[in-house]
């Protein structure tokens, strides 16, 4: 999401005559797009700001701005604390950046952290940054109103709002014509996408379908789904279109009903498992990945065991795993006790990571001997004689270079597997 937001910022500023630089030392303005999801993310931003301080000493004319969630969350606090920042802009203020930069030019500090109920940047054509020319992100909604008790997003990104489907379809068409072959539709909870214009109502499965029919050679992915909103209609839509990728990221967070309830996730372990069953029965080759938080308030050893059991039962292909990190302002910070000791969190996370390592490895070994259609993304970092790309399940495959070019499809047979990569040969 932040990556996609940076592309919107780049578009707004290039439209005003600014130019993006690949060299930090060459830049007149540095804008840091920040994440607040865990304390660790904010710590990294603080460290980066210290480095920028040394750059500013050498070049006092350098403008430094803080963008995104941490800007929204801390407002003027970091500006006062750091005495380094010239500009602070929250995630709904990017249209105002040219004006804010002009204010900095006139010698003042500039700040705008007003959240909006309707800003979706729908009309802004993102400037693709760091692109491989093959896959692109398209933001389809902003904000979140689920208020999971541990999560800072509803406070940092504001109300949920969906983007006009016509603008999403137009952007998808444009990038296809430019040669891109994969779009990932982004939102905090894409399943609750909805748009109503007069008589016409568009929900997420309909939007997905409209993009899938643009061209069979365009792969469509999406992230992230909230399990409570994953509908039978969505599963049917994915099953009906081969170019909607067989990969669903469905964050479970915990395998214990007590913890899920405390997290305010609004589903039970049993309901989650039912959804998995529905996916597997209708899309048998679908990869399923997840997010897990360990050590949430009051989590017992029994709760932790239930998470491990659920992971085994689902056999996730991939997972992002985190220690609980208390975030200011959230329901959990205000009402619950962050009472799982650090060493226990650490040990539980280790057990979760070790188990997932085994599950990912088993998932990859199941693919040995299989043939997948792979979208070539480029040459492998390790060897310029190897291509890498992904299959529909979002697994990375590495294989000797073929006559096809990046952006083209090739069938690859898997010969070897590690827990992270499949190694194969084009056939
Ligand atoms: N502590 C740890 N992990 C968190 N996440 C969100 N908030 C927190 C927090 N306070 C994780 C969730 C979410 C992912 C994006 O980040 O697993 O799905
Ligand atoms: Fe945070 Fe929950 Fe919204 Fe995801 S759904 S962004 S975890 S509040």
C-alpha cells in the first residue's frame, strides 16, 4: 500500500515539474513514506531520519518530509522532537504536497494530516517506481473500519472508501497496453469493496471479473482479504477465471477463539476453517497464505498451541508472522494488558516460524515434477543465465533463460525445491 502511495506522490510531484532521483545524495527533497503497523517499523524510520540529519548537515538546503501513517499518527510531535523535518503529510494529503513544499521554500514548516472521507486519488495516474515492467499495484480502496483491537490502521488511514470502478478498469487497461501482465488490486480489506453509482452497484467479485475479462494474458491478484468478508461469490469468481490467480492471502492472526474474540476479528476458528474448506473444494490448486500475531494480550500456552494446530490443519503455503507490538491509541493499548513476557513472545514466534518453514517446504516439495505456467519477471539476481518468475500460486520459480522475454509466459517443470524457491526448466 505504501509502495503504491509513493507512486501516487511521484505522479503528483512530477506533474508539478519535480523529477524523481535514484540517488539520495543528489536529491533536493527527501520524502519518507512511513508505516506505523508495528513499533519496529517506526524505529526504522527514526534510524533513517538520523541518517538524513547527517545529509542535511552537509547540505542545509535539503528539504526532508515525513509522509504516511507515522506522519498521521504523530502529527507535529516528531517534527518538534527531531527538529529536522520541514514537512509532515498524512496519507490523504498528497494532493497538497506542491503547496506544502512551496511553504517550506518560503521558510516555514508545513503540516497537513487531515484525513478525508472520500479521497481515493482515483484520477491520478501513478508513476511506476522501481518497476520490472511486468507487474503493478493498483489501489482500489483506502482506510479501514474494522478496528481489530491491536491495529493502528483505522486511526492512521481513516474511514474506508472505495475507488470508482471505471478508474480502476481504465488504469488496468492502460498498464496492459504498456506491456504489464499482472495487476495486484490493493486495499486493507478488498472484500468489502463497494461502489454505488445511481442504479449500478459494484462489489469486489464484480470488479475482479471486469478486470479479468480485459485480456486473458493479464493476471489479476489482490490483497488483503478479511476472512469475515470472504464470500462464496468471490470464490466462484476466482474459480471461473483462470487469469485470476490461485493465491489467497487470508490473515488468520490466531487459532484460538478466545484470542480472536479479544482481537475483535469477528470470526471463529471454525468459521475460518469452513472458508478454507470452501476455497479448497472449489479451487483445489489455490495457494493459501496468512498473517499470524503471537503473544497478544492474555494469550496462554493453550491458545498458542491452537494456533500451531490450525497452521498444521490448513497447511499454509506461506505466512507472515509477527510478535504482538502494542500501538498507541488502539483498543488493546487502552483496555488490555500487554502481559505476555518478551522471552515468551520470542519463543512462541520461533515455534511458529519453524513450523511454517516445514509447511512451506512441504508445500514446495509437493510441486516437484509439476508443470506451471510462469510469468517471466526478469533475470535472477544470482545468475544472468537464469530467469525468475511466478506461477499463479505466487510461488517464485527460477529456470534457465529461454527465448521468451520478461512479460511473456512459459511452462516450467519443477525439478528441485527449497522452502523459498522452486527450481525448474522450461518445457
Ligand atoms: N502487532 C503485531 N502485528 C500486527 N499486525 C497488525 N497490527 C499489529 C500489531 N500491533 C500484523 C497483522 C496484519 C499485518 C499487516 O500486520 O498480522 O495482518
Ligand atoms: Fe487492521 Fe483489522 Fe483493518 Fe486489517 S482489518 S487493517 S488488521 S483493523
